[in-house]
């Protein structure tokens, strides 16, 4: 019996996935654990491996299709086994057509065909009754969802229905881009982003309507330079859409405030110089910042928590996310249990994670579970900046460039010091001014005395 292959959950926040590439073709043999299909999730592109042996008898979802978790994307069975597209029925009819040869063969074939037709009609009647029941149920659901009480059936994924209800988007006004015109999450996001309902009128009617309103400027045709030059649109990847949604959610829901300090990194510079004398493979300044933050988070557990649904969540593990600039995206891989790792271990793991991000080989488990984030733009010459909190985390540390700057000593003498700016962005729902200030002061203290964590 054929086994359904469904859209898998490849990350903790994944709700739907897009088929990028079928590695195996219909009719090919597959083995358990062998690559089957490449899927784009909200965090990374993943290769999904077959969980059973057999033959890929049917590909249900084509490349480019977006489906919710749990929906069937393919079927695996025995060689020659009928797929749901009617192949088995065609094979049965072909074999029946080979029978005969005696003078009564015609009557026998006619009787057999009549019986088959009657059976098919009976089966079809039962199928139609089942379809009617399902359609009636879906129509009732649509009538409950539709504000005007209409009974039009709308094909939409469960995720799209939920998002449409939350965003106030009417499903009946959308054109679905999924399989068979099915409305998917991206369609709802696009409609909500436009701030208006998509127009479903045919192109001819749109042209006639525009002609009746000469004051409305005509859209610039492709290749025709308008006041802003040629217009090019670029579709967002699933990852870019996720980043956009989460950052907008953060700014809309988290009342944040910023705390800024300058950190004397002179002793960190000396430590790194000495380590270079022993080995070329030495921790970066960012690795030292990750380690200092991990130790400070252990002392201030609320900074390692989150505000969610009217309560504080405090986590036992200290997992520090490190923001990495990838091509057209910002990826945040996670250093798990950073407080328990040595500086050298953190350095090696961060280098490995950065390489995976830039090679496109990072996995969803390596992108989840962070309880705090460090974002460093110092290598780009940025002196200081504020970052957007990665929800539902309580805070993010934005790190600027390490530079020689004039500083006044207690004696009043002006000297050049290796100073680095650090800005802590806090969610005021869980962190108050004193909480953030004490945490940031502890991070500064650790970095100004790095021997305490360098061993």
C-alpha cells in the first residue's frame, strides 16, 4: 500500500514550506535516509530525506508549490502500484482489453464493461455525496468567516485562514498563488502589506475603468523610464518574508528602550595579541563579547528570558545568537550553552556557523533556541547603532567599532584608548532601566578584565 509523504515540520516556527527541487523523479527507487526533495522553510533551505523504502509513484506537489505542514506532497509505494491520478485504472483497463478471441467475446466484453460502468457510477455517486457533505461543511465554515454571510467556497490553507482573520483580510477578495488557486500565507501577507484588498476584475475591465478616469496616471510599462527610472520588482524569499514579519512584530509590540556605554577594550587587545604569538587561530573580539554576555546572563536571568502572553519566561539554558550577514538576509545562528563553553570553543563554533550560513548549509536547529542576541557592525566601521529585538527575546546587544579614541583618565590626563561602543536594546515589558543597566555594566566589567573568562 502506498505511503503518503507529507510536508514535514523542519523548524519550530515553520507553518508551511515551498518545494524547491525534487531530487528523485517519479518511478525512481528511493531508500530510507536518502535525499528526496529540497524544501524552503522560513529559516533555511533544507533537504528532506525519505523515511521509507520503495518507489516514488506520484509527485503531488510540483516545484514552486507552497503547502502547509501535513499536506501530501508525494506518494511512495511498490513498483507498478497505482497512484491517485488513475494510472492503476488505466493499467487495469488495458489488461482487460487483451481478453477475448472467441465468438462470444464481444458479448462478454460488453457485459463486463456494463458491470464496470455501473460499479463506477455507483462509486461516483458515493464520492459525489461525500464531496457534497465536505463542500457543505466548508461552505458553512466560509459563511461563519465571511462578514457578509456569503456562502462562496474559498480554497485556502489553514495558516492563510488564521492569518487572514488576525489581519482583517477577506479571503474572498484574494487570488490564490498555491496549487489549484489555493490561497496561501504569502497571499494574505501581500494583501495585508498593500493595505487594501486585491482587485479581482479581469484585465480588460481594469483597462476600461482606467480609461474612464483620465486623471489617474497610467502605470509605467516595463522598460519605459518614468520619473524614478525603470521599475524592477523583486519577490521576497520565504526567509526574507519571515524576517520582515518578525521585525515588524517586534517594533509594533515591544516597547523598547536603549542603554549605551563605551567599553575600554585595551586588555582584550593585549590578550588577543599574546594569543596570536601562540597560534594563528585565535578568538575574535566578537567571541569575547559572546562569552562575556553569556556569563552576565547567568547572573541576570531575566535578561535571558522573554515576555510572552502576560507572563515572564525564564530559561535554564543560555543560548546566544550571533547575527551574520548573508546574501540578501540576516541570519542568526545559535551558540548553545555559551556560558559553559570555553572561549576557544565559542570561537571555533562561531566560525563553523558563519561558514555554514555563507555556504547555505545552515540547518533550522542551528538557527533556533537563542535566548539573547549579539549584533556586531563594528567590522563595517559603524561607531554605534541600535538593533531590533529578536522576539520574543528580552534584549539584544548592538556592538560598534573598536577604535583608538581620546579618553580622560582620573588624573585628568587625556590618553588614547581602545574603546568600543555597546548599546543594549531592552523590552520594557520584562526589563526595567535598572535591570538593563546592571547587566550592561557587568558585560563591560568582564570585557575590561578578560582574564576572568579567557581560561
